[in-house]
C-alpha cells in the first residue's frame, strides 16, 4: 500500500485520527493525500489534491467521520480501485469498521492483506438530463405544508403501484438501515443485490414496499395532484421535480468496496448500532439460564 487518501468530516475534530494515519504512514513509507479544501484547516503533512485526484491515486481511501463522510468517500472511490475504510468519529457510525484507537492496527492489517472487501451497490438516477448517484438512497420528498407526493412506480417497464405519501424512498441494501428503515422498510444484507422501494407515511390503501432485482428497470413518475417535490440523494437535495417528471433509476452492483477486517458480521453491527430489542412477549434469558418470567414474584 503506497498511497492512502483521507476524507474528513467537515466539522468534527479529526486531528487525532489524521495524526494516527500520518504517524503510521511515516513508519511505513506511505504517502498520505488529503482533499485540499478539507486539510486546509489542519497543519499536517498530507499532500493536498483535488477530490478527483484522491479517488484516482489512492490505494486505500480512509473516511474519518460518520456515515455521511463514509458515503462521500464511497462516491470518490466509485469506479476506482481503492477500497474504503470507515473510521468512526460520530455517534452511530453504522458504516464504519473501526474506531480511532484501532486505526494503526487496521492500517497494518490492510497493508499485510489481512482483510476482505465488501462490494456495495449504487443507484444511478436520471432526471431532466441530470445523472445522480447514491449509495444509500434516492428519495422524492414533499415540501412541508404542501400537497402529498403522488408517485407512480413502474417496475420492469410496467405500472406496479401508485403511492400517496410524504416521500417515496428508493434504497440500496446499504441504505436499508437509513431512511428506508425509518419508513418501515426491511433490513437487507449488503450481500443482496436489489433495490428497495418504501413509502414514508403513505396515505394509500396499499402501504407496503417493493424489492426489485438489479436486472429490473425502475421508474418513478410524478402524478397529477402531487405537490412539487425535492429529490434527495443520500440525504442531500439534488433537484426538484413537478407533475409529469420521470426519474429513471438503475442499480449498479459493486460500484465501490468497503474494507472488512472480520471482527463482526453485518447482523451483529445492525443489532448493536440500531439497538434492536426483542419483543416484550419473549422472555429474555439471564446469565445462568434464568428468564425474566422466572424472576417475577409469584402471584399470591
């Protein structure tokens, strides 16, 4: 590994993490690149480059921040050879692989090829001649106080369902634990190649989602009666659409790769990060095999 590229959270203090990378790099004769506009606020030895150069020149892209920073790093690595290592500086850090204290050991493991990579699917959306790419989701969202989003979903070239909702979310498996999950969608392993369509606060009789194969086309059409909608790409407003507009969506498997060091499975991370709990109706075993039922006092 000769070149490491850094992607920094725009606000959080990343000085300690950057110093850890630079110290490791100095001991291992590795060049560290940083996006010029991001490392300007740090007095460090990283080489300033453009975002495009960082993606092209890096052997490894290191994301220092939260999930938003990780998504941006994945977009920089899109169609490039470098995998992305997520380092959590935030609270949730669902996509991150390590925390800052584990960073030097993680870099050494990667340098010694003691890691695997996990392919991540992207979704490309085309609207009004503009192409956008998301690793989490593309969502059409109503403006507060305006009319409901009225959206027709065409799957594999044929009409499937029309939603009246606050939003319609098209998520990748990576994004299944984000907006789609909040709207009631399923948790999906990143090993699955599919797109998820989930309505948020639907006002329709049919209020369920849809899972499409990556081989199926997907089109969202804004119907008469809909309010003007924002198109959010990985949580950022990319465009606005009106009645009659269409958004063509195409999944693209293995658009980027993230580093896994084999410490936890996706399901372990999902359960811990989302703080999933079991039903209150199911007894929880205590150490030694004692259940909550057995701990309750006997009825008189």
